[in-house]
């Protein structure tokens, strides 16, 4: 197990790569559009009363959702649902593809099957967004501030209809925007939008923490420990995300009628193959029902039941920690199984004449890769649980913003590393292309000189 070494990169290539510059500018422009949308409020909402109500409820799951939404939920804007319905739909479709023979068959049809699955995911996103949007609209009508004033100016079916249409439209637009970033920009569009929401609120979270220290709500020693702990967590995340287990692969050469020597290569297996997906998926599953129930109000048993569930799923509560842990572990193994197929890898090695020393090609190689990958995924799942939950347990005891939690740090660091890696990939390709052109030009000049002689 080792960390990936750095490679020599000519950064002057960046100034000559017009395509890379265009991709980065497109990504920045798309993220600016997204951030502007998080400040456009829903029609018919009293922002002052809503801010007062949200201040009372943000300590629980809604605060985490608002962190992913970049503050759009707390301001109840057109992007209040953010991209979470799309993530939930993606989870459902991936699970269904594993248990439904028809969907599994479609998935194996290559590019056409992938497009059809994506289309089903979009339809499901619209349905989930409409369901959540109606629940939020109905819940908002029952909210009132300390003076008894309603958060909705004119409750009724017209308000509910406009709210649902606006929220569904906002989610569909973000889904489209994320796909455009992935295709025409740099990095994964969905992850970058969540990343942008977290990073945009980091300065205010830091200033709020320092203000708590100035007023005496937090001790100076605790703030220093928090900042040092965040740096250590970031360093730990960087180390694990870059760490690999390399399986030696031999490629024998044929000389005459005999096999001899050959080249040696490596099959790199990351410790955390699933990346940042498990915490995002786990949060999305926890937030899906509570997006609606946390806003419900009124008397009777329903209100008591909702209040009890919301309290049990509050930050640092045992039920929340248990469910979050179980879902992170599940999605770590599930997503790894989706993106990495040991049997397919073993078949490719056998087809190309490669083999792992001491392991017979074919099914034995697939079993060996699966065994190694399972152990690595176990370590990766434990790492994700440690990073996401240990800071949550510590921070839940104090009035510290969510943005210093393990989940937010993991998303920020992982997305940054993935984006930088993709930028470096474009630059290496441009650098290699430039070298090839210079080599061809040099050979052409030498050929002309030879003809003259």
C-alpha cells in the first residue's frame, strides 16, 4: 500500500491550452449561476419569519441539508431542494438495477442502455422533487413565528402549486446544469455544486465561530483545537484518498516458440474506491423523509411523532449516528461493486496475456482481486465512518457550525483533489500532444535534409 507519487508537469501548458481554459471558465460561470439562484426567494414567503423559524430548527438534520444546499433551504429559495432529489433518484435506480433483471439487461446494453437509465433517473427526480416540494409547501403554511404570524403570506392551493412548480423547476435546472458541467466543464457537476455551497459559507462559518469565541460562548482553547483538528483531518483525508494497493501484473513475451521474461505492471486499487459518494448518499437518504416531517406543525399525535423523530435524528443523537454509520458502510460496498467488476478485470487481464504472479488466470484471479478489494473497502468504510462521525460527535457538544464537520471537510477535500487531478490529466494530454507535434516536425525537417543530400 503506497501513496501515488507526483508526476512532472509543465504548468506553462495551461497558458497554451485554450480548451482547458474554456472548460474552467464554463465551470466557474455555471457555479456563479447556481450561487445566484440560491438567493432568489420563493414567491409568497415572509423571509423574516422564515429565518426566525429556521433558526430554531437548524441544529438537526435540516442544518445539514442547508449546508449541502449552500444556504438555499434556510432562505427558502428556488433551489431549496438543491440536487438532493436527483441523488435520491440515482440511488434508487442503482439499487433497482441490481435487483431488477430488466433494468440489469438495459444497463448491459452499453451507451444506449446508460442513456435510457439516465432518462428513467430524470423522470424519478421530477417525481421525488414534486413530492418533496408539495410537502414543504404544505408544511410552510403551518409555520408561524413567535408573534403568531404565518411564514406564508397567502396560504392556499395557488401557493402550493407555484411552490411545487418552482422547486421542481429549480431541481431540474440544477440537474441539467450539473450534467453540462460534467460534459463541457471540469470535474463532476453534481459534486462541484455541493462543494460550492459548502465553500461559499465557510467564511461566514469561520467568522461566526470567532464571534462565539469573542463573546465567550466558546473558549479560545476549543477554537484552536477545532482549527488544528480540521487541519489534521484534511491531512488524513488527503493521505487516504491518494493511497493505493498495487497488485503486480506480469505480461510475458513470446520469443520464438517460448514464453520468457516480459514486462511487469501494476493494477492500482484505491483504499476508498467509492470516494465521497457514501456520505452524500447516506445524507440524502436520511434527509428525504425529514425534509417534509421537520417542517410539519400543529397539534395532536402527528406533531408529537414528528417532533420525537426529529429529536432522535438530531446531530450527535445515537439513532442518527447509527443510521448514518450503517448507510455509509452499505453505500461504500454497494458503490464499489457498481464501479469495479473483478470478473471483468480478470477477463481483460487474461485476454491481454497478463496474470498476477502465483494466481491462475480466470476465476482464480477474479476471486483474488475480489478478496483484496473487499479488505480495502472494509478499511475504506471504517475510514469514512471515522472522518464523518468522530467530528460530528465532538462538534455536537458545542455550538460549532456544520461546515467544520467531517462530512463537509471530506467533500471539500475529495472534490478538490478529483478536480485538480482532472485538470492535470488535460494538461498532460496537451503536453504529450505538443511533444508529439514537435517530434513529427523534427522528423519532417530531417527527412527534407536527407532528400536534398
